[in-house]
């Protein structure tokens, strides 16, 4: 049985190498390639596939990349196995990618030869992690403290309040800090966790119990000071 694969990466050399590796194995057929999230979504609509291999960061186009892209694919193609081939090594980012439906994580720098095996594993219903990332990703995976250990206490406090529905101005008033300080701490916390958009922040907070008041939805905030 031939396994149909879509490859998405913004670097042509990476796509070419992955295609050559898969086709040389004899069991795989690359049915489409994509260089941007827009192209990837179009390819998924046009070309039925058994597995998607995608990079994490693919700037360009009108559709988001990163966690938002992975979450969108999960919503639209619930049963599609996703193999993430990336240079990202930030553990919270990769853990969130797994929560967004990724079934395999391959280190693009050192583990490209793992691609055929990773695809076989995910199609068999297993989770596959490159050896260089396995110990970090599999250790204490459900512990919120481990996910947020990279944050300072002040950054974590701001993250909790913001994800609970308070605006930057309201948090500054509550904590008696300047608006610019609160804004800087929010951005720093999101960067450390690999979160690129507010939607990703709310999803992260919801999944890990960070919101102090679940009843306050994001739309309840009156405004957000940049």
C-alpha cells in the first residue's frame, strides 16, 4: 500500500530532501508540496493524503503558521496524522504542538533520516519523538510548573491575570505597575512559551489551568493596551 504524503516547508531544499528520502523508500508518494500556510491549506483541500509533514514556522501569506496553523489543521482534519519537522527546540512550544494534534516531532537538524520510521509509527497509532528531544518532552509532561518554569514569578502572575480576562491597564492598576511594564512582561512570557497570538495564549491557559477566573472569556475584556 502506497502512503500519500504532503510536505510543507518554506525551504525548497528541505522539501526536496524529504521527498527524495521518502520516494527512495518505495512505500511513499508525495502528492503535494507547500511553502506557506496558504499553500498547505490549499493542498489539503485538493490532494487527499494519509499523513502531513510540516514545518512549524512558515511565514508568508494570509493564514497563520505556528500553533494557530496546527490548531486549524486539527479542527479541519481531525483524523489526519501530523508529523512536525522543525528546528524549534523550545520544550513548551513543542509540548503545545503535541496538544494541537501533532503525532511526531522530528529534529530537522539531526534526525531527518527518521522520517520514514516516524510516519510508520504515527500511522500505527503511536507517538514518535526524535531521540534528541525525547527526554525533555516526555519528562513530567502534565506538570504545569515544568511548562512555566522558564517564566519569572511576575511574568507568570501577569499571564494568569491576562488570560483570565483582565486588560493590560487593569492588571497594571491591580499590581501597581506601569502599563509598559505589564505589556513587556506579557510579551516576554508569551515569547518564552512560544506563543505567537492571543488565541494561543488563551488555549494554553485553558489547557493548563492558568486562568484565575474561567468565567471571564477573552471577549469580556473592554480593551487591551498595547
